[in-house]
C-alpha cells in the first residue's frame, strides 16, 4: 500500500493508496455497506465470540450519570483492550463497530463497546437527553472503566460522532488520568454545521435514515421520561434542521444552533490540545463529512491524519467478502504500538 506524506509544523498527514474491488468504489455504496442488513450475517459471524462473551457493565459517574457498555474478555487476566464508540444513533452492535471488534478480538485484544447516553438500550438510565457536549461524563466513565479492568494498555476507537468524542477525549487525557496508548477517529464528525448541510442537501436516503433513527430514539426517551420530552414539539419540524433547532434550545445549554455546533467541532484549535498519540482517518469521498472541513483542523505533534481516496462514511469496504480495509489498518497501527512499547 503506497502512501503520500505531508509534514506540517504541527501534525502529520498522509494519503493512503488503496482501492476497493470494481463495483464498490461508489461512496454511497460504501456508506450503505457500513450498516446495511445485508452485511449483518457476515459481520456477526466474524464477531461471534465478541457477542457470546459480552458482559454488561454499568459505569457510574460522580454527576450521577450512568454509562452502559459491553465487555468481552478472553479470561480473568487483564489484556490489552480496545474501547469502541459508535456513531450518532448507532449502538454497540452497529456493524462497523462489530467488524473491528471481531478483528481485534481474534488478535487477542479484549473489547469494550461503550454506549453514549441514549443510544442502544440506555434511554432509561438518565433523565436528561444526550447531547454532544457531554464529554465530561464520557471521560469519567472511561476513567472508571480503566480503574476497574486495569488493562496493561488500552486504545480508544470511535466512528463518526463516536470518532469526534474519542478525539476530544484525547484532549482531556491528563485531566482524567486516562492512560490510553492511542486514540483513533474513523470518519469523525468535524463540524456539525457542515454535516447538517450535507445531510439536508445530499441524497434523501441519508436525511431519511438519520431522521427516522432520531425520531425513534426521541420516542424511546419520551417513554422512559415523558415529563422531560415533548415528542409533539420535536416532531413538528419537517427536517433535521428544524428538529435540531428545537433540540438545542430545549435540551442543551445553548440558545443558538451555531453555538452548539461550534462547541464540539474538531475544526479550529480543538485538536491542538491533544495529549496522547491520535489518528484521524477520513475518506475523501465521504458524503456526510465534507472534506473541506479537514483544512480547518489544527492539530499538534500528537496528531496523524490519514486520508483515503475511497471509503464513503464509515465504510472502507474493500472486496465482496465485505472486509473493511480500515479494520486491518487499525490492527496494524495497534501492532506498531506493541513493537515500540
């Protein structure tokens, strides 16, 4: 696999030269294959041990927040551990997450699949709704997990919004005494304003997909805490922008949508605060994360940016066996950490 390297004064950037098999290069095909049910039997079979050995874990924060996850271990002795975070309205069983989990588990890593608040089966755990500024509770939950399982070393890997969270956790590592070896963000959300624009103006399939999943999540939250959620007001919006505007003014500390989006953007100076080695992986044809946002990222010496010409959003499917190129890339990256340990 060939690469092109660019050295900046603050972070390193390279472009990898790989390509999927003929017929799989379309970014929309790649993006759909990341989560499409057609891929589920293959991925779940490869991740069977991860699923069979998963044990529920509840991580309680000092704020009272409860964060849920699933831990798959090889035995009683602590091992190197990969902590995985899904994307917005995804879950621990999202196929892109299970795919990398299966690869790493077979190579000897323990796996922890973390649920962000109000994702997966967690809507009943906390009365307040999830929003993307809940970084502190995520960091504290990881701190509790670290002390509980005491891995010899561990890695944090997130996809889409989970990749955004993972990289921001990397800016808080010292504050929370998080001893992770590396952070990896795959197709991370860079700036929600531009992603929302891409969703509203792109193919209707993406807009419909996220709107349907968000409405379902809101309904589940309302069932658990009807006094906190006005579904009628939420669903009055005809599009994601209207729903987002209502959500921000009623369920976050912000009065303006723009302020909320800016608060968790990876563009600007955010990644200049990274405190652990970190890798940002983005495809140039991602229909959800505009590539131009990458030019606004200002990292530091801890950040490596990896650009792929193909992959869509969280796809990176390289062949008709539905293998993901990014899974092998991440495995090799983690192996290189072993070599220099």
